[in-house]
C-alpha cells in the first residue's frame, strides 16, 4: 500500500522509487503484483504518462485512510508505553 501511495501521488515509478530508496523496477514489480493480487488494474500506463483507474482512485483513498489509522495506532501505543503505571495493592486489615 505504501508503495502504491507513493506511485499514485507522483504518477511516476522513478520518483516513487527515489522517495522510497529502491529501484524503479522494484516499484513496478510491486505494483504489478498488487494489481494481480487484487485482480484489478490500478494504473493506466503509457510510454508518456500514468493515470489512476477508477479502482486506483478508490484504492488510493482507502489506502490513505488505512495507513493513517496504522500511524495513529502506532502513535497511541508508543505514547501509552511512556505513561507511568500506577499499581494499587489491596490492603487487608489484620483486625
């Protein structure tokens, strides 16, 4: 999803690859695998341009939401780790 997000926002395998620190070939293969896995074409590709299909626009919207939710969850869990924990021990009277 993250690779697709970069490609969809830049409409370029090369630019997405630069941002991700991988080869353009690896990005292209990842997108092809994703499309095969989903059974839909996400991008129209030509020698001069790239555009999102209708399914690609929908997948982009949902992917952004999912990745935002994952980032939010990671932030919540990280913040939770740094909270002090107050432990209460029961006190029983001996009388």
